[in-house]
C-alpha cells in the first residue's frame, strides 16, 4: 500500500488533466493495481495485479508500452508470478479507420508454465466504430514466436513457430465517469491446429476524482500447449494522467 500511495501521489502532481487525446494532449501515463484477499482462521490466499502503461499519440503514429505483473499465494504456496511486457507501434493510413501495427512482447508465467516467451510481428487493424464514447476495433496479423515451456518438473518444450493473431477491442465511456474496456486475442499456430493461446482482459472503472478510478478487472488466460489456464477477478484503483 505504501508503494501504491507514492505512485498515486506522483501522478497527482502533474497538473491539469485531460479526459482523452486531443490536439494538445499526446501522452498518457496509467498505473493500476487490483487484488483480492481471502483470510480465515484456517486458510489464507491473495492475488495482486499491477499494470503500467505509457502511450504516445501523434497524428501519423501512436506508440504504446505496457507492463503487467500478477503475484499470488495460497496457504503460503506460490500460485502466480506472471510478468508480461509489450511494445506496439501503430501507423495510420490515409483511410481514417484503418492502420498498420507492429508488436513485440515478452512473457514469463508461473501459473501458465511459461518459462519464457517472446513474440514479434506485423498486421493490420480496422476500427468499426471510433467515437469519443465508443470504440470497436478488430485486427489481424502474423507473429513469430520463440518459447520455452515447462511441461513437467523434468520436461521442457522449446520451440519456434508462426502464429496468426486476431484481436478484438471494445472501449465504452458513459458521461466520462463510467468506462468499460475489453481486449481479447486468439493466437493460433500455423503448423498445429491444437496449439493456441487465448487471452481476455476486461475492466470496469468508476471515476471518483479527475485522476483516480475504482476498477474491477476480469482476466482469463489459456495456453493450450501446456494445458494451463487462469481466471482472475480483482478490485482496486487506477490512476492516469493525460498530458
């Protein structure tokens, strides 16, 4: 909690806030922390999620950097120690709703038995709806992946593959106080039909101050190659600053 307070205080000192990108607002800094705690006389369990995002939005391009860390224990036994980071570049075309994207990611996950996974690729995206209160977007592309998975205590799966990556995004804002964001992607290996990755992250936020929102997050991950999945429902705070 002390670390969260310091970060929130840091963001609050920036000055004036804008609700979205505009002609004079090109940067976004966002930090979110959510978690859940369950403790009784006999049992104890907790999970904490931390997410940091920095975005640059200009007329011709946008750049987004995100990092997420999930840590959890149950009965003092580790259940989650999952870290992921991504950098994506969007290049807008002459068509208002279409753009090209490039993506690089890195992930390690205790719960999904991923020792290391790195991806890089290119694709195209199209915004079905792009209004201040509603944004609906689909994208598709090809990723090259190098991964090191843990199949058992003594068995590892180290491989390289190409994946088709399909993503669906929705963002809805009601009167600048309530917002819903959902991002889901399905990544199928081109060589094997039964090798796929599915991820869905959904957040619901209620703004209680210019910089602070109460946030609930529902996150689901599945890696079919390791036959592992996780589902998290957490609650917490989001602090963000447009400048």
